[in-house]
C-alpha cells in the first residue's frame, strides 16, 4: 500500500484520465469519511456534510497538481475542506440547500396542482422522492433533479458539477435509473419509473 505522498506523486505522473481517476479513487476511499467529519466540524450540519465532502473531492481532483508534498496529504485536504465549507456557510442564506431538501422542495410543488389528475401526479412525485432518497447517492439525486425536474442538458450538468468521468452526467443518469428500476421491479411496480419521471417533470414545472 502506497504512502499518501507516493500516491499523489503517481497521480501527478498519470499519463491518461483513466489512470488518474483510478489513483484518485484511492485518495477518496482513504479520506472520504474523514472529510465528511471535517465538514461537520465546520458546518455543524449533518445533512450537508456528505454533499460538501463530494464537492471538496471534486475541487481536490481539479487542483491535485497544486499538491507539492510540502505538507501531509491530510493537511492539504483539510485546508481545502475548511475553505470550501466556510465559503458555503457564507452563501448558505442565498443558495446552499442540502440536496434532499432541494429535491423535496421541487417535488412538493405538486401540491399546487388542483385537479384530480394533478393529485395523481403528486402521488407519483412523492413515490419517486421516497424511492430516490432511499436508493440513490446524493450526487445521483442532484443529477436526476437537474436533468428531469429542470430539463438541464447532460452536457451542462457535467460542466456545472465538474464531473470528470468519461461519460459525465450520463453515467449518473444510467446508474440511477438502473438502481431505481431494480427496486421498482422488486416491489412489483413494473414500469413505475417510466410513468413517474414525466409526472415529476410536470409537477416541478407547475
């Protein structure tokens, strides 16, 4: 098992994106829980800590070449975490909302629908919300929300979230839908997902 500093040297020397992704994934596995704990120490917000940690690792990956080995990897990551969380706290009153709350706010707009058909759509929206919150990772929820509730193109989501995997946001959509469909089939909902996604879009736009 490589020392942290050797791992970062290998990352800087990576010749292709796949190798860099693989090496950085080891950094993620070593420090993910610790970064979540650091986020909580700064924000005191358990709901937001996991989401902020994801953003910290995205930022660390974009700037991994700035690591010069002059300090420990944990010190470098903590510095990024602290600065990112403090910035998030400063703008929280404007636009920082935990992802689960964001999804809930979007989907609960279905309550403004007044017709019986709209009530049916609201029930479908609530079903999808419960299914998503229990089945998906926070970043998958965010991608699904942006794409299906806001009609944001996948290429735009990839840029906005700085997704570095080769397929960008599309990979998260494919994985999320596979997870949701697997659970839906297990519960005997058949094509529930294909029926629910358009209803979710309709309610969110209302």
